[in-house]
């Protein structure tokens, strides 16, 4: 009786495991495609299999185009020689836009942040992408970031303001402080993003640090309308 029960539990467990770890592939090609998709962030093997099967149902030309686009992206993408963001050309379309204000530089962590700020349509200056933030836990120090080229820009160009637009994490704050110390003796204004209660937030749900900062950095009502 006990052995039978053990068999049932053990058998069910085995079945569950084999369902979770898809390993009975009927094709090596299928399996290696699933392996590649499963390397992507947030994609488990089940989702990888679903995506691969979806591709198999598409027209050959569409799948070829999909593959070529990824290969082209990897082989041809560039980093702007001026601001370091991802670009198709040596100088990106933001840096080469003559209507932008070259005296204000917004310092961000990565190209995704450039897109986020651009999406606000509120900023008409230029960017500088650091390529990361200082994070001793991950072994990333100032020398791993594009700080020297920023210094060169400040020395050689007509920069009047540096906006530090980094994450509001400990690593972001550490990087902000490092940059502030490095550039404070140059004749430029160093600003950082306003931090406070988010639009649409109810005060009772705001954490103490955010609410505290909002009180300290309060603004004139007139400037908020
Ligand atoms: Zn650029």
C-alpha cells in the first residue's frame, strides 16, 4: 500500500518534472533554436518553444527577414562618437540636429534612457550616455564609464549645464556624487532631476523618503501650473 502510494507520488512528480523541463525534442534544429531563444532575458523554455513554433508557421521570407534584421543590428550598429548613444551613423541624429541646445547636456545611464527623455518632448539639449553606473557590487568603477569624454566635452565645448539624470538608486546617487565632485570646479551649473511625489500618487501611499524630499524641494505653485 505504502509502496503503491510512493509510486503514485514519485510518478506524478516525475511527470511534472518532465513537463516543466521540455527535453523530448523531435528535432535537434528545433531544440537549438529553443536554446537560443531561452537565453533572452525573461524568456523561459516554454515561451521559447512557443516563439520558435510560431516562427515555423510564418512564411519563409518573413523568417529570413527576421534573422537578417537581428544579424544586421548586431553587425552594423554604432555608438555615436559624441554622446555614445546607439546610432546608425558615426554622429547620431540628436547630436547632428542643429536646432538642439548644445550648452545643456543630460547625463544618462544608457541609450534606453535617452529614448525615455526624448519621449517626453520636454528636453532640447544634448545627451551623454555613461554606459552604466558605478556599482562596486558588480565590479563597475568610474573607469568603466564614459566619463573622460564628458570631461573633454566640458573643457572644450560651450557647456553651461549638466543635468544628472541617473536612477534614484544607491548606485545612481553614488555616480551623481562622483560626477558632481569631478565637475564642480568647472564653470557649469550641475542639476539633477526633481524627486518627489509622482503625478497621480495619493500622499498616504508615498514613502517617507519621497514625501520628505518633496517637502524639502517644494516649488512655487505658480511654476507648477
Ligand atoms: Zn550623439
